[in-house]
């Protein structure tokens, strides 16, 4: 069966510091992968998606970037965090129809 | 373009009563429709989907949803609510001609009162 992991689970970082969030998927190959951000326990904002290694599409121009160095690894990064980057970050992979979500990373920028 | 509306920010229901969480959508072509549930500080859990066929689909934890093409709706229902159903619910749509990217609704917070 397929599983999706995210780490860290929680992170507190000062403004201006770098960020790296990691997402890995097991039990499937060449999945479409997604990064979402959820603010204040509400709606989801699609940040990036990837259809393969090295292929990244950005949905919203912002302070963040994404990379896919391996088939089942998706990384969200920032060189300098802003207060507005705080939120709950969710990684997902696409099955034939539905998407499956990881447990999320709670990021607080102080 | 695709869009999803969940007209109610909050739904309150007494335990044991039936519940309905509403969703309407807009998409070109045939829709693929989904419901997810999210508990605090957790990822989204898949509940059910409509792809084709029977308009009434059954999913996890006793939930079901009815696809209504003429009203472009996909309301989530459960005959008897449990306190443990209290959570945030998301409806999502994916048009068959739009690849695998979803559009999510803004979410509806369900509170089941004991």
C-alpha cells in the first residue's frame, strides 16, 4: 500500500531564516506530487505541483520554491522566511482519481 | 475554469440527527467529485468520490453523497451524526479534461453536539 510522509511535523523558525520541508511517498512510482498551504484551519492554497523529477509548476508567485530531486521526494524551500509564511503545509500525491495527503507540517514564523 | 462552493461556513447538528454538508461546483465537461475530512492538526482524509455511474455514492464512516447533475451539487450526508464526526469537511472537483489538479472548496466546519 502507498504511504506519504512529511517532516518535520512542527517547526518554529525566525523571520529571515531558511526553510526545508520534505515529503516522500512510498508504494507508488512517478506520482504527481503537490504542496498546499492551509492558513488558519481553513481553505487550501495550491503552491506547487510536479509531474516528474525536476518538473515543477508554481501556482502562486511567492517566497517559496519547490524541487523534486527523486521520483518520490518533493521538497519545499525558502531562502528567507516571512511572517506570512506561517501555516500548515500539506503534501499530497495523486492516485488515479483522488489525491492522498500527508500528515502535514505546522510552520510558525516568529 | 473549475470552482467549488460550500455555502455554509459552519453546520451544527445534534448527535443522532441526520447531517448534510452542501457543495456545488462548476466545471466544463464531466466532473470528478470528492469529499475529504480534516481533524485538527491532521492531513485531509479521503471520504468518498463520484466518478461515474450511480448518483448516490457511499464512503467511509457511514457517509454518503448524492451527485445531482442538473443542480451541479454533491452534498455530503449521514443518517445519524456522531460527536466524533465533528471536523472540517472539504469538497473538491476535478474536471475530466483538467489533468489531476483539484479545486477545493473553502471548507465547512461541522459541529455535532451531544
